[in-house]
C-alpha cells in the first residue's frame, strides 16, 4: 500500500482524494461493500461514495462516522495531536487549565497601556 506523503503545497482536493482512496482500501480490506459501510455508519450510500472519491462537499461528521466503523478513531491523535505545553508553562499553570488566549504581554520596561476604570 502506498504511503500518503502529506505535502504542504498539496491542494485540498488532492489531499481529500488521497484520504478517500485510503478509506476505500480499508473498507475493501474489511471485505465491506459501500452499502454495508453506509448502513453501519448511519449514512447514505452516496455520502460514502463521495467520501471515497474525495468530494469536497461531504461533511466532517460523515467522515468521523466512517472512521468509527472502520476502527480508525483511535488514530485521530496522530492526525491532530494534543499540544504539549513547555516545561515552564506546566510549572506556571500548576494544575490550572487554560481558559482562553491572552493578549500580547508588554516587554520588560515597556509602559502599561491605560484602560478604562484605572486611575490615570
């Protein structure tokens, strides 16, 4: 089986076509018809066909359902890995979960900008 080499400059259509071909090969390796896969995933036959063709108009939820039936969900960590905090960030947070992104912090010696509600 040819390995998919993810290239930064590959078009979305090309990547979807490669992913669809992989799904088709995995389905065939499990000796399943497109109809069987569609029924087990709770999708229409046409949706499975479009996923395997790499059609861009398919929904991500359909892709997840097909991956679940084919036993690929546990591999999603490889697709979108959890971000690892730096050792310093881990020490600073000490058990606190990050709730939101923060704005740019002023450089040392840079004056702090005044905001409403603060004394002048």
